[in-house]
C-alpha cells in the first residue's frame, strides 16, 4: 500500500520458516506501552508496536456534544481513530476517510462491550486515537492504547482489551503481520479479546482462509492477546504502583 | 454492558471504617480477579460466574461484608453531602450550570442561592467563569446533580485562586485529621478550602499562594508514593521565610476584579463528607 | 463548548502575579519553558520532529511528493503547511473540520517559512511546468498546554532541517539527498498580562491574556512574520521591545532546531 511503483512480491518466509524480520510465525513484534503521557486528557497511553506509533487519549465521562447523541440510560462511547498525514508512506489527506470512520465504529463498539456505561447516563466517554506512524496493525495498536487510556482515566469496565491481528503469509498462519506481510499476505484477521471471559469483541477479516486455518488463527490470536494483556497491565502498574520516594525519609 | 451482575453503586470510596495502612493495600486493574474473597462485590468491583473482579484501577479495600476498590484516577464522582467548588459555565433564566469536574454539569437553582433572583437575571449575581462553593444535595438516576449554595462555608469565591488536583488525591491533601492542610497553611500563611471534587481554593499573598500551589502539585504528582509527607514538609521548611506568616491582602488593581468585598468566612479545611477517617486519609501519616 | 471554562479567579491570579513580575509556574517574565526536540521521530515521514515545549507537545512530519507546479508559477515547487488541532490534545478542541485556530497556526508557520526562504522553491522544480516536488509540512498537536504556534514552528523547521528528498524512490535521481534548507525562522510568542508582557505563555496565561503577539525572526536578524492575536492591544514601543527579545530567544531555539539527532 502506498509504495511508489509496482514491486515484486517479496519472499515472506525463509526456508527455515522465519519471517522477513526474523520472527517465528507465532512471535509478536516488540511492544512498548506507556500509560499517562499526556497532561490535558483524563487518561492517555502511547504504544510503540513494531514500527507503529500510536497515541490514545480519553476525555470523560463528560457532557455530550452534540447533544442529540445523549442516551438516557448510559454513557455514549465516541471513538475517533485518525491517521496523521505523515503516518504512511504516501501522504494521507488530513481528516477521517471511510476506513477511519469504520475503524472508529468497530473500536467504539468493542469498548461498549466492556465499559460499564450505565454508571454515567447522559454523558460521553470520548476515545481519541492518533496514529503517528503506521506499519500494519494500527487498529489493534490503537485499541490497546485506548484501553490503557480508559483504565488510566478511571473508567469502570469489565476488563482491559488486548488486540492483535493474525494473518496468512506464504500459506502459513502468522501472528501480528507487519506492513510487507499485510500488503502481500493472503489474509488479515484483527481481533480484540476480553481475557477474563475469553470472548472476542472486535473481529474483522479480509482475504481467504479455510475454516481450519481460521480456527487455528483464532487460537493464535487469543494466545497473542494474552501476552499483550500482561504488557498493558504492567504499563498501568508502572504508573500507579507505590514506590519509595528518594529522600523521602528525611 | 451485559456481562455479570454488579451490586451497589461505585463511589469514591469514602466510608466510615478505618482502613489498614496504605502500604498494605493492593493495586488492582479492571478485570483482575480479587482472590480468595468470600466478600460481596462492593464499589469498584463486579461479580461474574461466582468470582469477584475489579472494575476500576485502584486500591483493594475490604469493607466487610463487601470488598471495594478505591479508584486512583478519574473524574470526580459526586456524593450527597460533598462540598465542592464549581465554575459557572452557563446562566439560564432560573438556574446556573456549574462545572464541578464531575461527568455532568450541575444545575444550581436560584432557590439554592442566598439571593432573591428575578427570573432572567441570574447573570447579575453569578457570571460565567465565576467560582462558588456548593454542597451536593441530591443525585438522580438520570445523572442529574443537585447542588445548593445555602449552608455554612458555602458561597461565592471573590478572591484567591483555584487549583485542581486529581479527586483521588484529596485524602492526601487533607491528611490525617487535616494534618497536611494544617501544615501547608502554617508554613505558607495561606488559607485553603478543599473541595471533594479536586478543586482547592487558596487565599493569601501571591507568595503564599505560590508555595501552596507547589506543595499541592507535589501531592498531586507523587501522591501514591511513600515518603511524600516528608518531601512536602522538606519543601515547605526550605521555603520558610520570616514574615511569611499570616495572609496579606491580594493586590486589588486588576480590571478583572470585582469591587465586591470578601463575603465568605474561610472555609473549613476538611469538608465533613471527606473527613479524615475516609480511606486514604491516613496515608500521610504512614508514608 | 465542551471545553473547560476559564476560571475568573485563576485569570485574576495570573494577572496579579504578572503585576509583581511573577508567573504561575515560577518562570521569569522573559523566560521560555524547557524545549526538547527529537528529530526523526516519525520513520514514515521524509523529515520529522517531536517537540516538547513545557507540557505542550507537537509532532511534525515533512513529506515530499512529485506533482505539477501551479500554472502561474511553472518554475517553482509547492509548499503546503497544515496544522491539526486534534481533539486528543485538549478538552477545548472538538472533532470536525479545521477550526480557525488550527488554520491560524498553519498560516502563521507557513508565512514564516516562505518569508525566510527556508525552502528554495525554484530548486524543488524538476521539469518546469510539468513536474515538481510538493513539500508538505504537517503539524500534529498532541498536548495543548499553551503557545502552539511556537511549538509548531519549532517542530516544522526541525523536521525540514532533517528532511531527505526521496528522489530515488520516486525515480528522478540515483540517490536520495538532504533537502536544502536556508534560513530557519523561529516564532516567539508573547502575551500581555496587565502591564506585563510575558514570553511563551502557558494555557492559563493565554486564557488571561489581553493580546498576543507572535514574531518570527531569522538568523540574519530579520523579522519575517508577525501575527497579533486575541483581544487586546500593543504600543509600537511594546512591539519594538518584543522584537529584540524575539531575536534573542530565536538564536537559542534555532540552534536547538538545527541540532542533529540526539
């Protein structure tokens, strides 16, 4: 996507079964999560995941704008997933395109499945995701960042929401595709898991897989989500754990 | 949200019983199972399939027969009886809308004000941007927050300034039996009124206000850490100067200032609702 | 409308402090906040920088693409500056089409880059009338704690100073090469607080401000752009004094913007 000039389909798997960045099929890219980097938001998180850089912020629960979106019995969860113009190889026109709007919708619905929105009737919980640098899997990275930001904002919810994409490259099921694998692979299956219940609250698919491949992909994705879940929790612990202040015993 | 059964409403966890020392409390995250608990799910928790889980990021606190989680972050969640500081955001014909840092704006009806306000003349008494100390009177299922300005220590704030901290830090700001507030005011010569919503009014000389702001900023940013009390004390002592004691009048030369005299008595440092017995209030003593 | 209402008491306090030569965060009236610049922050951009100005954070990305010159300037390249004040960065920003505030930031930054001739547009032209480089400077605000114009300018010029023309990728040269940048303009913004004029205002100071003046200078000591904003007024002597202060701050900030990757 966005590369200039047609390129030949690269070899995505080595004879040894390693991927172009040396990963095994069931291996995640490196992930770093920081909770609470922003000052203005009620909650925030920054996620670096492979070559993705994604910032998320949460505002609310707060008064609903525009007002007609207000719901009498619960908070409305509004999500805005946006890509910075410079986040992809070919400059993206600023503003929400149809893809961004669709992703915003499915992410909002994923969070509606876990947030205890009925505690805050007639309010809005606004989830903002800014993709600063994209390299496949930005909706999952955005969802992970937003989930940590929601916890950082003190929003009550059933669980954190880890997310990851599984795909198919050179006929093999692989965890967490990077850009070349996404562009030239045969399938992409992003998902978000509620770890505590084992259920999926975001699930999309594009490409082709047999039912058997899909079944294995789901297992691989769930296993990947559990690893990411631990990193999300660690990021929040790092921010909120009690420590001894240096010089505090004066 | 359809999963699980939840009992009780979440509150900011201000209760009657005395909690164990803060250092023993466990940090829990949304979705984490609260282990080995025969206790019933209270605020900040929920039950699913016979187990109890945390629903918010916070500190675990058993309050038999319940287990609760005291949030460590988030907006102010109003509780009847709380004293809070509001900023006027709108003047309607028979009420003002106040931003009290809660999820919703709170209407202050003219009958809850000390003035006899003619219909449509609300903005003659309170303008957008002005600050008031009010008490939360009622909470409706719709999320509507009823507040009043009638009562001791309530009214319009005419001078000084307002700073905001996380509402979760208010017990640390107050300290055990008000010790932190007393220490700050004694060192700086400022006056302090603490709103349970995380807004804190500071009066006194510009220098006193500035040092108080700095002490409050330290508490806000480092409030969960051990050694904070000593650190704040050390800051306050290091900036002590002779002649700092006792509030001075704020210079009255700005065009923005009303000519209205200060009509409020200094507010109580510890609004009753958030009293020193609340969970977390002990923290200052232990750290 | 969903944003914070400025508290009158805080505004008054900011003004009272300024009257005695003090500021909320303890800075001197002519003291700039700490600046950190992280060039190359965005790998997908041809040039980029993440700038922190106190608690204000702006990311800038430069992209170069081939396009057609404008018919009235067939020999010149194209420069486009765009600022996004996304709602992630402040409770006062709302989703939707660009607000006047965002457009002001991009136009003020754009003017300074053009006037300082930071980019020699003629050198961007590949084939007159046919093909030229289009240089996009995208400014993305992440945390709004005041003085967005200065932070955006710093991010923009840092990104330009470290930009590489992707000539190989676009098939117009054997190798990529550094974008030629001339003078780097630096914006320096002041606000009036009563009789005092302070540099690099925070959000609270902007709320209390009785007039704002932004002055862009280049390293030749020229003033290359100005923008007076907010309600309020300045005397010609005020302006003269701010210009000399803007030059001093500009020299220091420019060195930081030029500096290579940390």
